C-alpha cells in the first residue's frame, strides 16, 4: 500500500529514465542522504568512525569498482588488493612529491594511475575468459605486492618498508595523519563515495553500462551487434581500477594512516571485496553498499556477541568468525545467488502488495 | 505475389570454404543476395546454414573464398565491422542478454548509433542525456512495431520463448540494418506465432526496405515469403533459384524435401 | 652445469609436489565442472587430522590413515549434501565462490579441532638426502622427494585407468560435461559426487602427507591451492597427465628463475613467477597444454 506506483504516470521518456522514477524511492534516498550528511556527523565518535563508518564507506567504493568489472562486465578479478595498493602507493608518492595540488586532486590522480595499471593487466582479458582470467589477475596481485615490497622507490627507501601518510589539509582542516579531524574525514569520504556512486549508477544505465552487461551475458552476440569487446572490457578494467585505486588511496591515507603492502593489500583483501559484491549483489550499486556494510559489520557483531556476550576466548572467536564467513558465503549462494540487492528488490515487490497477499 | 522492389546485388559470396580441423563445414559455396529481396537458405540439419551466416557476419573466418558487400570485397571481416556496415542478425538459440530488460536489449542494439564518451555518461547531462532520449524514442518505435510494449521493462530471461524471439528481432532491427540475417526465427513456434513473425518479416522488408536472408525449416513459410531460395546439404550447394524451381529440383527432393505421402 | 641439473631436478621434485595437489583439482573439475578452491585446505585438513589422530588419540600410523580416510569420506558426503546438492546447475562461478566459502569453513574447523600450531608429521617416510644419488651422480636429492614422485606416478596410473576403463569413470566424465543430461540418463549425481570428492579427499591426504613430511603441517599448506592454478592452466583443467607435467614445468620454472634471476631483482620471485608463466602461456594457448580447444558456437 505504501509502496505503489499507481498514480505516478510519466509523461515523457525523460521522466521514465530518471534515476529514481518511483516517488517513494526518491524519498528514501533523500532521507538516507539527510541522515548521512546532517545527522550522523552530530553523533559521530572516534570509535564509530574508525571501526565502522570509514571502512564501510571506503570498502563500498572498492566494492563499486569491483562490481563494475565483475558484476556488470562479467570479468572475474582476484587482484583487488593489489590495485588498492597501487592507489595507496600512488597517493603516497604524490603526497610526498607534490602536495600542493591538494588532497582531492591527488586522490583522483592516484585513481587515474591505477586505471592505467588496471588497463594494462586487463589486456589478457581479450584472449582469456572466466577462471583463466582470474589467474591473470592473480598474477597482477602477487607481482604488484612483491614489487611494492622490493623496490625502495615506492616507499621512499624507508627502513621498514611501510608508508605513512603525511598530514594534508582540505580547506584548512587537517584530514590525514594522527591529528586529523574525525568529522572532516567523515565528510570527505562520505562526499567522495556519494558523488562517485552517482557516477557509477549513471554510467551503468547508459550505453557503456549496457555494453558491459552485453559482454557479460553473451559476448559473442554482443560482438556481432557491434559492441567492441576490446573497448568494453578495457573500459571496464579502467573504470573499475579507477574506483578501486581511489578506495585504496583513501584506505591508506585517511583510514589507516600507515600501511605495509603484504598485510594491508594481500589476497585476503581481494577475497573480502569479492565476497562483498557476491553477498551484496553482482551488478548492483545498492548491492555494493549492502555487501560492504555486511562484511564490515559482521566481524564486529560476532566479536561482540561471542567475546563480550558469551565470554568466548578471543582466538576461538576468531576461528569461529572464519567458519561463519564461510558458512554465510555458501548460505547466501544457495539462498540468493543474486545477493542482498535482490532480496531488497523482492522485499519491495512484496511491499507493493502489502497488506494483500498477492 | 511477391511484388518487391528488388535492386542490384548487395551481397556476393564467392567460393567460400570453411573447415574446422578436418571437418569441412562449407564447400565452395557461391551465391548472391539482391538488395530488397527476401532470400531463404534451407537444408537438412548440419548442412552448414548457420555457419554460412556466421561467415557473412564475420564470426567464422573461411579458409577460402571472398565476400563482397556493397561493393567492397574482403576475405573476412571482424564482427563489429560487419555490424557497423549494416549487417544485423538473430540467432538459432536466442542470444539475448538475459540479465537485461527488453528495452535495454533493444537499446543495446542501438549501440552503434551512440557515441558520447565516458565523462558525459557519468554526469548524465547534456549530450549524453539527449542521445539517450533520442535513442529511446527509436527503440520505442521498434517496440510499437513489434507490439511488445507490455514487456518492455521485463527481464528477458523471464519471457516465454516466442516473445524472446520477437525481442531478438527487435534488437536486430534497432541497428537499422541494410541486411538482416534471421536464423530460424520461427523455430519452436505455433502457427499463430509463425503468422505473426511472417507478418513482421514482410513488414520489415516492405516498410524499411531491409534485405533479408532467412534460414527456415517450415517449407510453407519459405515458399510463400522468399524471392529466391538457396539449398545446402552437408556443406555443399544443391540448388539456387526461384522457390518453384527449387521445390521441383530432384536433388533437393532426395536430400531434404521428400515427396507427399500419396505419391510414395 | 651440474648445478643447473641439481636445480632443475630439485624443481622437478617440487613440481611433483604441486602436481599432487593439482590432481585433486583435476579430479573434481573433471567430474563436476567445479574448480575446488578448497583443495589446498583439504590437504591441510587431512594432514591435521592424521597428526591429530596419531597424537591426541595415540593411534598407530596405519589406523590413523584409515581413520583420516574415513573422515575425508564423511566430509565428502557432508559437502555433497549441504553444499553441492542445493547448488546443482548453478553457474560455475557461483560454485567456485562456494568452494572459497568451504575453504574458510575447513580452515576454521581445522584450527578449532586440532589447533593452529605447526605440527611435525612423521609417518616413516625416509628423510634426508639420497645417498645413492649423491654417490652415483654427485647430485643432492632428498629421499622424500623421490618417494613423492613415486607415489605420484602410482596415483596417476591408477586414476587414469579408473577414468578410462571403469563404468564409474565414464559416469564421472558424463557428469562433468552436463549435469542435467547425466541425470536424465539415470546417473545418480549424488553418489558420483560423493565418490569424486572422497577420492579427491584421499588425494589431498596424500598431498598433505608429502608436504607435511617435508615442511611440517602448517597453514601455508592451504596457500598451495593458489599455486595449483598456474599448474592447471599449463596442464589443462581436465587432464590428469597434464596436472603432472604442468606441475613439473612450474616447479622447474620457479626454481630456475629463483636461482638465476632472483639475485638480480632481489629474490622472492617464487611469489609470482608461476602466475606470470601461466599468464604467458594463456596468451598463446588459452586452453593450456593439454586442455580441449573450445570452439564457440552461436
């Protein structure tokens, strides 16, 4: 009853193609934006920011990136961790060399650098498909991490091999480094994510997004229609890596503050983001957010329930967490392989009919 | 009956031979298709009909022979080049993009008409938006033509078989092709659906002037619709001519058509 | 020159170890079309169970081995019942993701059941350098590696016969091709899968024993799964001999690269060399050395 399209007629194609054609959807999104930008900052504290909000937002950005490549374009990638590293190391070098450009341009630049690297490692996709492509991305993953570990230039020849973010300011407020202002950090990251999520949605529903999905669904038929696989696949790699690179830059500079390549960006990171888009929903912007929220919140919830609630020993809790992740992955794949986003859509369908059964 | 405006030669296939390993799929095939005509390709299963279409499309590359399309001769061309030169097609085993809606599938068919780059697409204003709307209108014209308004937002994977075939036709038409290759468009349909599809094929030819090459097994349809018929069997060319000629050709009867029960 | 031969032989032996793990992958892929990411963890789990049975329950070696085999069969049954059956006919990528989930589950379970410290595995396989090789050819090879190579050869022969000659083997190949079609001719998918995953489990046990005897039973064993991917790329996902040859090529390639190229670029090339090699291969032969060439039909 509440969620119905009845009475909402569109008089032209422009309205029909709006981002949120159903009025109720628009209100929900506006409400979410309101909460995000007006209410949460007031309730913010350091713990919430660092343990939940920042990782959620940053991983959502990375999940958006991977979803573009794997969800929309169907190219499986296990190299997300390494590409985040590219973004992180790019922004590190840029911050130490040309900080005058300003933080936001530097993040965007690191995204562009990552896009270039991603396109390069995406070249094999023109010959290789499916699992085999996953191997190519694994090559990227292991090679790049090795590179960042070995070549001193990347970490400015520092003895430990770690990179640390120097303090940067935005409009006069410090946003990186130990003395950064939490609210400022939040606004920066939330703003970034909101803007680029919008861009992703726009691209996905336009010509380029359709071409990606065509390649994913039936690449031969797509080619015969005139979709050029080269352009489609490489553009997917490029845009995806752009997003993942920026996520990596923010991950290092704003959230972690310092990072070491093998710990922060290893293959487990790649799996983590992959799980986010599977659980959240492949080929869905909303799904990227839902999946990121789920995978960020779950360990925290589990730890709270087990260690604080039941008094479980921490090591045991860690093992149980691993098992739970595995079981949930399998469970999700069985119950709804299209993820939380599909469940949400089904829920909306039911809401259209409520309180009637059918 | 078939009073069509048939023009000059549009496609000429010369001595095409295609093999996969030691398996010879097409053996020295030569024929032409004239502008504006409806040409059928018939023959038993495995005769190489779909492979012939794939060669024209640029998907299979023949070992020998050449194709001349609109005056340009080439041994082979990349599929997207064939598409951009005005060749579109449907497939035997429906190759729709199952993850997308009817409208999106047809809009994807408009892909070659759309050009705005990534930057404008991300912002979705100005040129990108205008282009999207313009092509939406074109897609809607096709949706009206094929009478599929009711299912335009439905994911095609959920549609019944007959409707999927119609959507696939729509996607091919969206590219405004000069040559339309239809691979068994009526397979698996009942007689009502077949009539509808026949009507669409004829309309496409008469309203848009599209040249059509058609693979089909229903002889009634073939004889009624076509201007000329090509018969293939085991990769070889058996006959090529007017429907009546082909119907009475002894080789064709032996290989494929058979004879009515009374005469047996 | 002698040094090169030693390095190459050492690589070959290492490669055989990879092959043992890759064999398990091939089995499951051949019979169910699934790429079992959890194969490495299964090897770890099997080795952990073996050691656990011997240490915690004081079983003699032969009983512990039988016990572990029983556990792996039970595991195969559980996997089929709770993971494979609900996911019948889903796309391969979904199944692949499920096996990643399975890997996590097994890892956690292994840690909880048997503890996560490194364990010593000694079931009587001869250790130390082979004196015979040292004396006859002046080459250093470990007896363990020779033993592993021999075991691999026996297993491969057995499996090859199994797949080609037996009725079950044929059924397995049918299932790998098309689940639904196999069902429609009366092949019981469930039984087949339990059999296959059990056999893969036993193969994993053998691999786990070899690796465990060599370097102790520890978590890094499960990472071997990732290394098996390049092996499979080279050898083809469905070829048993391919897994062996692929493993050997990767083994030799890695060792040679590490020894000769390593010092130039600072070492630790083994981390990524196998993947780059596989990648290079893929660009020229997308289906691997022994894989079947896929002809796309429209």
